[in-house]
């Protein structure tokens, strides 16, 4: 923890007060990097793109994984099969998945446009300025649905069967079973998943970098900090953005937990 978490954090905090060019050329500038942070329009755009991507992740990644877990929890056979199938994308490299979707989205030879032309429809520019971020959101969501699915399914498996038996007597079945029993009983696990989804979105890099080459219309915080710290060799400003990302992640996680604060059912 000290080597891989605390030291990098405090080192970044230290460097955020310096103007750097490479590893050895640095000059103390006080709060200048933070003042630049406030006026950086590209950083503002990258933040908005990150928040938009985070919205897709929270709605679809968490939502789909919860629905899949509920469906699998209600069957007695083939649970191990579905666990393996839904979890499989998690073990694949994000870069490999990105390259796969590059082939899907290719305008001339891509799978999606091949299907459209086969149906007699016009080709679509999937990675246009207005649709590129949404196209990137698809593999981002798909990649980790299986991980959250396993977390939810594990939480549901710990719920005593007596709760559901009592619910049947009260006439709670189908959708009501999920909203009145399952979700309240695993609310603490949902909070954990939402926190992981928020912090995970802040770290998104390879999907944006590979699929759209991190253009300004798709830049997220992960790609922007890479450009400033490693491409421009400005480690001081890159470290300032890193501190900004940490603070933003903490605020969003606390806000999400506060919105979900309620009386949890214990068992």
C-alpha cells in the first residue's frame, strides 16, 4: 500500500507545485498549476466526457449486471455456465476488446456496416464527432458487466430463502420481488458496485485511445493526463490533474453513497 498507493499520491501532490520538463528539469511555481487547472478548457471538456461515460456505465453496466444476476439467481440449473459466460469479457485485455470494436466500427469493412449494407441500408459513420463517445461506451460497458454480475449474484446467494418464502405468502413475486426484497437486501453491495463503477470510469484509457485515437471530442481524464504527463513531458501539470481526478472521484463516490443512504434490511 505504501509503495503503490501512498508514495505515488504524495509524490504527485509534491510535483503539482512544480513546472517540469522531463524528469530532472523542474521549477517551483506554487499554485500556478492549480490556477491553470481552473482555466483549462480542454480539461473541462475531458471532465464532461468522463462524466457522460460514467453516466452510461452507472445506468447500463450496473443496471444490466443487476438484471442478469437477478435472472440467474432465479434458476437452479446452469448457474456455473452463466457465471463463466458473463464473466468471460473481464479476463480479456481492454486493448484487445478495443481493437475488436475498431473492426466492428470500420466504415468500409466493419461488421456493423456490413450488416447494414446486407440489409440494403446506408452505411453509418460510427465514430463521428457526435457519436464517437457513445460508440466507446459500448465496449466500456460490456467489458465489466460480468464482474459486477458476479458481485451481485454472490450477494443474492447469501439472502436466506425464508425471506422469499415469506414474500410469496404476501404475494410478492416477479418484479416486486426484485424491488421489494432483493434490492433492499443487497443495498450495501450496490453501493460498493457504484463506487467501483465511478472510480473505474475515471481510469478509462485504452478504449478511448485505441478506438478514437483520443481526439478532443472524445478525450477523457485518463487520456488527457497521459497527453500532458507523458506526451508533453509536463509531469507537474500531469500530477495536478491526477490530484484533481482523486478529489473528483472521492466527491462523486460520497455523493452516490449519500443519495443511496437509507435504512438497510439486515439478515
